[in-house]
């Protein structure tokens, strides 16, 4: 007897490094073997004509998150991860979001409890730090990192969330000392705030002015400043949701200079357009996200950056708000652009939208699809059992039928946003089955996972902890690296 619980037989297996015909054998929660003519398992599954990819890893999604406005986004862990699974994403990294004055430890405990109740996908957290006071960074942070939370997120903009330059340095130094990656929303706060005030004062309030209020240069400036600070303290950073050509250029320069900098973009910056905001009335509010949607030249540059490997991953930045008084219209039925919650739903369709592009050979191929949506985020964020189809990995597998073409319907999906900005698109490739740790959790569009069956993934293999100034180095003023003395 082979001892295999299940053998998926005769499919086309795609990994980040290639495409091959192979059977996939599952034992318990893991992939036991990959190869041709594997011995039979207790259950045989015929996947001839199907394409098998690793379950998606969505490293940037907002789930059951409290905004600074006091508003929760539309999803609970149950509805968001139900949508994630339905779309082939088996691992998510949402946020534990501190607001000013809050204890980071209590915040993490709160999100832990919510996820334990509802999550159907496996999960980890990035800890959002908006209040990097000494007790947070020196007392609360170290045990949290040791408990498996090996990444932080900070905002360089938003009045109530942002850290200033000194605080950013504090966070980078703490991350370096305790061994975690720092993810950053990089936009210049002053430029956005200056533009917003002037637009509002002149009565430019329609949703489309949201795009104008986030100047393209604001992104490039912040990425450049972040890269300089990252290099100054020799602390790795991840630039979230790069959206412009100018931002990409700043990012590429930092990479070329040897800065330890990772970069992502999101599905919406690849597929949606600033003109989507210009619809009658408040309809455009559905397309408001930050950074805002841009133009065709930006999309082309972003796709190129994915194809060449300049950018590391594509996340959803799922941030759902309903088009009603609980969400986008919380400030009234006719809000100005500056009164509308920022964010789009996208956790479900990230994989199907990109799989369609890869299958049709638009910009990326299938191995690049796997690298960008699963393998690279799993490696960058230290999830060693995730993001690959290889013996020993968790058996998180998406089985696609590449022959079916379907149209995304209007109206609600598995999440709780009540709409999708991608309605009406025709996609090639349909998910037939999703396995999470060996169990079929989605079968022909029906999600079968139980709320709370997702598992917390502690990430203890983080960056090496490197306290500043220990051991005391010999200081060479010519090197302009005073941080060594701290
Ligand atoms: Zn986000």
C-alpha cells in the first residue's frame, strides 16, 4: 500500500519554476509525492485536462478591520475567508490594526479571537503600528514577534494612521532589533492633504477627484524616502500597492542600489482604470481605493514589472465597504470624495482574474502567476509550508478547468461587500475544487469549510534580529552610517 489518502491523477501541475504532467499524492495534510504513475491512494481523483496550482497566499487584505473613522469594513473573518477559499486563496495575511492610544498586545489578542472564531483559510497577521511610543516598541513588540508575528505595517499618509519620519525610523530600528519585515503604505502625506483641501475648497467633490487628490509624485517621493531610510538602518521593507510608473521607477532605482526592498502591486492597479471613478452620481465610490486607480500607461508598466520579476507579488488589498450607510455612504447619501471609505473587495477574484491573464498569455505565463500569487508571498513572509506544490508542503491545491469561459455577474459574491468592481468581465478558467491541507473545502462553487477551521500560522523564522550598535563597531564617518553608534 502506498499509504496515500488521495491521489489527484493525470493533471497539469504548475509551480513557480515550470509546468509538468504529474500525479499529486496527499497523505494527511501534506503533499506526499509528485510524479508520473504514482501508486494508488485510498481515493483516486481524475484531474485529466485540469490545471493544478498551489493555493493562493494573499499577503495584504483587510478583514474585520476597524478603521480610524470607527467603521468596520464589511467582512467578518468568516465571510472574507469564505470568499478567499471560493477564489482559490487558502492563506491570508490580514492586519491586527492598532489605533493611537491602543495597546498593540490587546489589539493582536482581539484579532486572534476574531480569526479563531471565523477563519476558514489559514492565516497570519501583520501588526499595524500607528502609535510607536516606547512602551509599544520596547515592551509589547518583542514578545509579539516571538509569538509569530514577524511583520509590521506602517502608513506614511492618512491623518490618523501615519507615522512621521522620526517615528518611521523608530519602527525600522525596532523591526531590525527584533527581526521583522516592515510593510509600508508609501505616499507623501503633505501632498495628498494639500491637494485634498484645495479640491474640497473649490467644490471638486465627485468621486473622480479622489484620484486627483493623490498625486502620482506622492507615491514616488514616499518610496524614495522609505528606501533611503531602509538603507540607512539596513532594515528590509515591503512597499505595498505600487500603482504608478513614477513609483515603479523609484522602486527600481532602490533595487538597483542594493536596498533590501520588496514590492507588490494589486489586482485593481493591473485591471481597473481611473475613468471607472467617473460615473454618474456616487456610483464611482465603488472604485475608490488608495492609492487610487491610474491609467493605461501605469498598467502596462506594472504588468512589465511583474513579467520581468521587478515586483515580487500581487495582493488583493481587499478592503470591502458596502454602498450603504454602513460603508461608502456612512457620511450621507451624497458624500464628497474625501468622505468616502477607501477600499475595494478583491479577495475572491484575485486568482481567477490573474489566472485568466496567464492562461491567455497576456503579460505573464502560468509559472509567473504561481510565483506572484503564492510562492513569492509565502517565501517573503516566512510561510515555509505554503505556496508551492512539492512533497512536504501543505496540500493546498486549486484545480482549474482551463476550457470554461465565464462572465463575472453583477451583484453580491461570497464576501459581504455586495458588489464587485469586476462585474461583466469574461474569464477563462474556472475553479472546480480547492484543497486546504488535503481536504476539499470548495467543490464546484460550494464552500464546505467550517468557520474557525482556518489555522494560525506563526512566523517565527523572520528576519535575523540585529540590534543597532551591538557589538560597537568602529565608526567611519566617511560611510555616513551613524546608526552603527546607536
Ligand atoms: Zn491595504
